C-alpha cells in the first residue's frame, strides 16, 4: 500500500505546481499586488472572455484535485499509523 502514498505525493506535487501556474496566469481584478505593477491600468471591454472562463474552470478543477489529494493523504497517514 506504500505505492498509494507515492502516487498521492506525486499527484500532489504536480497539482501544486500546476495550480500555482494557473493562478499566476489570471488577470488582476484590481487593488492588490497586480495593480501595484501596472495591472490595474487596463480596462475590461466586455467582461470575461472565453479563455478567462476556461482558465477559471481549469483552476477550479485542479484546485479540487489538489484538495482531494490532501484529504486522501491525511486519511492514508491516519490509517497507516494506527
């Protein structure tokens, strides 16, 4: 059952890196660190584009997978130690 822990750790590392990259790809929505570097100057013409909506969906899916990996790894540790 040790292979399950290695699988979860590998999946957790992959989703962590992917989630970080997806979050960095998002456009700044105002007041924060992104507007400090000139991100707040741009205007939104028609709201969100299709690419931004897809980026939101991908980020949400990867975030759910990341969260599920953390919960599964916690359950695995709990059962392995008892």
